[in-house]
C-alpha cells in the first residue's frame, strides 16, 4: 500500500523521476539477485525513495543497504520508506548528497548495484576529476552533457570484482 501511495505522490507532484517504476525495479532486482540467496551489500547511487533497493529485498536476503540521494525531501522519504519496509536503522546507510561530486562511500565495494536513473543532470564534468579513481583510467572526464556515463563509471568503480550491476536510465538497460 505504501508503494502505491508513493507512486501517487510522485505522479501528482510531477516528481515521477524520483519514483522508479515498479516493473523496472523488479527486472533490475531479479538481475542482481540471480542465483543468489544472500547479498551482503546493495547500493544505489541515486536512490530516490529507495524503491530500487527495496525491490532487491523482495528477491533475496540483503544484509546492508547503501544509497545516495541529492534531493533532501526524497532522502527523508527514502529513510522512512526503509523503516516502513522493516529494514532496521543499522542495516541501511543512506547519504544525502551528490554521489559524483562528493561520493559518500569512499573505499567501499558492493556485491550488487541497482539503479534506475530517470534523469541526472548534476554533473560538473570538471577536469579536477582527471585524478579521481573512478575516472582516471579512461584518460578523460565525461563531459557535463554525459552525466549518465559519469554515473555508470562511478557505479562500476564501486562494484566488487565478482559483483553484479543492473542499471536503467529510463530508455535502456545495462547489465
């Protein structure tokens, strides 16, 4: 019921970008949980209301949830959403901030990354990121106009070597 109310909130407030479609989340969560019974850590770089993270919870046991959200209102609703879905405070770590400009989980690698990015435009493309571990191996920084590519590189950097990532930008899927 709460998921339905969130979807109606997003639709009525013209904030549909903050609430990923349930069907897309289901596909992404099935991909990252395929042939697994437990995931130690699941991460969403643009967690919105945490619907993508909670979708993984419906598929497998998840020990720790991690998410970043730039919008303060969505961040607050995301924390409430986790609690309503019986995720204990100690089992999730959500950060309010810009994951590209100021990553919130330095040095952490994740078993699964799931993200349904409707639009993301908060990327400076600043050349200072040439020395950033997430981008330096590619020899250049994704330009400001390619924020989704910067997010893809960001997520790949935080994925464990044996981890699984499923990503949608609203138009295409990547695994």
